[in-house]
C-alpha cells in the first residue's frame, strides 16, 4: 500500500528555542562603537562549534577571547539525513560529546542499491541516526559550557581589512575588530565567496520525513543509485529516524542528492518522486525545496589573511554529499591553525590549504572526486558496473565510514580491480 502525505517544505514539527546564547551583542549606535574580539566564528553548526570547542580545550585563554555568532536560534532545521558513521562517533567522543541523552536509532546494515542489485553490509559497531537540529544544539551547548560566548540571532553583514592588521566585521547588531574570522556559515557563506569568485561544483540536497513504508527494515540505511545511468547525477537515500508521527508510526528521512543543475533529468522534483515511488512513497502535491552545497575542490583557496573557511563553506564530500564528520575535522584543524597563528603572531594562514589537502580528510576527499566524476555524468555504465557488479567497493566504503579503512591507502588494490574490470569484468547492468 502506498504511503500518501501532504508536506510543505521541511517537517512542520513545533520548535522551541533553547537558551544557549551567552551574550547580548553590542548594538550599533551613532558613534559606531567597535568591539575588539580576537576570534569571531560566524556560524554555530558542527564546524563552527567544533572550532570553538577545540580552541577551548587546547587553549582556554583563546576561548575567552572568542565570540561565535549565528543568524538563527537553536534548534533549527538542516537538510541532512543525520547519519553518524563510526568516524563521526569517534570525533564526537574526542570532543567530549556524549550522545546518551540524544534520541537516536541504531543502524546495523547499510544497503547500496542499483535496480535489482542490492549489496548489504553489516555495520559493527552500528551507525547512529540522530536529528541534526538536536545534534547542532548539543554541540552549541558544549561550546558554551567550554567557555566560548555565543550570540544567536546575529547575522554577518560584511567585512573589510584594516590598516592595523585586524578585520572590521559588521553584523546585524554590532561591529567587531577581529584578528581571526572563521567562516562556518555554510554553503551560502558570503565570506567564503569573497575569497575566490570562481564557481565551484554545486551539490543540491532535498529531504522529507515520511512514515516508514512497509518492507523497509528500520535498522537499515539505503543508498539507491538506480537512476544514475540515466538521469540522476547522485542518489536517493532512506534513513530510519528516532521520530514517530502522531499515529505512532516511525518516520524515515528520505532525500535526494544531485550534483550539478537541479534541472538535470527533468528536475530533482521528478527524480525524487520517481525514486520514492519505488518504495511505495507518494509525495502528492508536496512542495520540494532544494538546498545547495559546495563540493570539495582542491583548487579552492580555503583561507586568506585573517580568514579561515570550515565545514560546508569549505566544501563537502563530492561523492555522497556527506559533510558531518568532515565538518568536525575542519573545525579541529582550524582551531590548531588559530592556536599556531597566535603563538607566532602571524595571521596570514598560508599553510592552511596545504594542511587540509594533505590531511587524511583532504586526501580522502580528493580521492572521492575520481569516482564522483566517473559516476555522475552521462555514459557512466562502465563505472556503474564496476561499482555494483561485486560487493568489494560497497564493503570498502562501509569500512571507510567506520574509520577502519582510509581509501587513499588502498588506491593500488582499487586501481588494480578497476583495470581488471575494464579488461575482463562483467559490464552488464540490469534493465529498469
């Protein structure tokens, strides 16, 4: 039986503000008073809060001189399946974050689907799925508890360099003279765009919460690539959630990732509806909103004098559109970079891009660009058959998500299997 529902945008659950803010920002006044703040973090999502938490844990004195601002209030909606891999769970533990009181559901299996082909991988230990709004609020609370001030409802407006080596930042409430400006304000970051006007590859995401359809295992997360050889430059996801609707039915988070234009293949609206119909989910006349992200680009600047970019503003996984554990890693790296800058009293940040590219995260993201380019373009049957005619890569990606394998250290055996597939492998794929 098909599941029918009417949705307007993201789920309309009631929201309550959590009293996290710890400061009242200085309002603009006729004298244009400027406050000195050594470190200003714009955005209190995972990358911004990871920067603040790591700074506080490594250098409590710097934390006292840090302010984080955010244009919204926690909890707030975020397009994200909320899947926490083994990598992410370990990173949260390293920051001292406990998920014990956060509603979650354990995921024991991961399924990669291409039409009639289905590869299931057991996850041990299991992944978790949480609500992003709750996770972000938890991280923000942890940052404040560690001693970093947070001002919610305060948005970035502009910045300009000053002769004394600081940056003058204007917000909706105040003006700050800062030594370090951290752009943690997502894919729409004006700060990140100011570093380099060159266009980067966009990744578009759309999601809904719907009742769990019959036949879908509530402990299995599904990545469905069934339309990738025809129209979709991405995949469909179905992640069980810890939420239940008023009728007591468990909800599943469903969404679509599309690389490039939202108009490809007749549009993301059409692709999402067709993909979900295979699972008995009908969206009816629901309006679908799409959220753009930037794919990781090794040629991007990542920094400028006095400025660092982190998280979605810096770039996300180009293959799966996943950014949670990368956000934490960006934040940790930025905090170390800031600590180094204050010790040397030099804020050029010339080495930040190099350290990102040669970190384990950077090398993984650079490697993932290769299958993304091969898979997400017309005429990709060879590479689709390489990925799905055998369970090797599905198991490898699951192990990578668990933190058990670093793909850049397995490049030789992966390349060997790819060569064998080109020469003698089964290149046939099931029809629709």
